[in-house]
């Protein structure tokens, strides 16, 4: 499975502009096919393991949680949840791909963040209660099938 620049931006929380800067710095490696960047799971894993990148992703992840907690004026029910999965890199990429595809297909207002370090995949979801619950039910429902 490969990822494009927009998918990698969704997974990491970094902007496509920041990702392009990481490409120039050679922190991120990929292949440009027909004008579009593509990245293998191995390239994504190596990229996310770079200390400077990990720090940037962690800051984005922490920001989602902080923003959720700091918003005392929510107008509807909202959820912010952190899921930790002790898994190998290949399963971590499968988890990130599932959540990324679900969010893209449903077009919801969910904020999705993903990180992977030392065999621990972390998923952060924040958004409307019903939307987050639908995605969580889809994830756990597929594991039972």
C-alpha cells in the first residue's frame, strides 16, 4: 500500500507544505509519479521515526487534546479520544489507513492524528459525538467480522 501527500498530511497532522519542506531536507523520501508524490509504508515509518518529525507530530497531537479541553463553549456533544495499540509497524499502518479512509469517505468534521513509536500506534480522534462513535463502531465492528 502506498500513501499520497494528502493522506500523509491527514495521518501526521502536518501540512502538505511542511511535508514538501521535509522532502527537500530529505527527512521524507518518496517517489514522484505523474507529478504526485507517493510513499510506501516503510518510507512513512522511517519518516515518522525521525526525531524532529516525531516532535512536530507529537506537538500537533497534543494540540488537538489541549484545544478540545480548552474549549469551554461547545455547542454540541463532542468527543476526544486517544487509542493506543501495541502493534508492529505493518499493523500500525493498517490502523492508520483504516481511520484515514473512513474519515475521507464520510466527509466528517473529525480531527484525526496518528503516531507510531516503539511498537505503539496512537490514534487521536476528536469531533462530533455521533461521527466519532460511528468510526469507532466501524473499526471495532470490522475486527469482529
